[in-house]
C-alpha cells in the first residue's frame, strides 16, 4: 500500500485556452514543465478523437521533454492505439469518449465491452505499457477490469465532486462507493487511481483513502492557476493531499 500519494497534473485545458485563439500560446509543454517543477509526479493528457484540446504535436513534445511519466488518456480506437504504440507513454488510461460531451461523463462499460477492450489492450500490454481503465465505482466493472488484465483502475470521482457540493448526504454516499471500490480493486490486485472534478474542497476525503495511489487533476488546477499561478495551484493541491494522507 502506498504511503505517498502521487499527483498527476492534467494539462488539457492549457491546450483549450491555446486553441481558443489558434497559434501556440499558452503552451501545454511549458505548463507541464512548470507543474513538474512544482512537484507533479506525472503529467496527464487526453488526446481526444476530435483534437479539441491536446494535439498530436503536444504528445510528441511532452514525450520528448518532460522527465516525469506521461499518462496518455485515449478512447479505445485503432487510431489511438497506433498513436500510443508510436509514442510509448508510461501509461495509457482508456476512457469512453462521446463527441458531444463537454468532458468525460462516465466510466467505461468494461462489462459491456469486455471482449473488445480485452483485444484492444493486448498489444499495449505486450508493448509493456501500464494499462489503466477509467471506471465508475461499481464492483462489476472493477472485477471485469481485473479479469481482462488491466494493471490499474482510475475511479471516476465526478459524481462525488458534483453531489458533495449540492447535497452532503449524497456526496457522502458517493464517497462510500469510492472507498468500497478502492478496497475491492486493491484486493483484486489492481493499482488504484482516482480523478475527475477534484478541487481543493473535495480532494481530501478521496486522498485519505489508503488504497489510492494517484490522483489525476486538471480543470480545477488550471483554473486556479489563473488566480494564483500554476506552481502555487499545484503546490496547494499537494499540500492538501499530504495533509489528508497524514491524518
Ligand atoms: N481522469 C480522467 C480519466 C479524465 O478523463 C479527466 C478529465 O480529462 C480527469 C481525470 C481530470 O478531470 P478534471 O479535469 O475534472 O480534473
């Protein structure tokens, strides 16, 4: 069980701002290097099929220049698998993707797409990548992830983050689901990560769960960087994570 909880900084929304005006500013690579210097343990980027934020060139630049691991989020398509095999990131996190969604709305249906996902991950596993599946905190999905040979599950914390702001009781029920899911996954031999929607207000209860080894956080950190700068934004998240883990 991990004593140190890793922080993966998702830099997608630096690319969102850049793409709002075209050109190359602000640079996701510069943000990744700043986050790395501020203590990020890894950088996460989601290459979406529609390339709405991160581009193929961003992945190339990140792979060439960062010294912490890159966790590449992608949909289970042939194109994305070919890109992963070409760039060889440290880890691949498979997420569901719908073109019309604003962000990743739910976890993968591993049970429903068991055979397809199993075939999809095989060459990636053979190539030595760490395979992570982004799932809702549901026991059947987690058991199936373990059965098809995933190394990691990343538990979707979006519902917990949304509900805990508006309805504390519902938030607490969601947190219990996440805790049970983390425990089940660790027992099944999976490494446990979590992410989506985490903020300074919601991170501590998740960070306190002892099975969780990594949090991947993006939108809030990049947003908070507008007000306090990226290094301070990352450092404060790290401080809260350390505080939660110590308590
Ligand atoms: N984990 C996964 C699998 C995601 O798809 C995302 C969003 O790209 C995140 C974590 C980070 O979510 P947020 O940007 O809300 O912190």
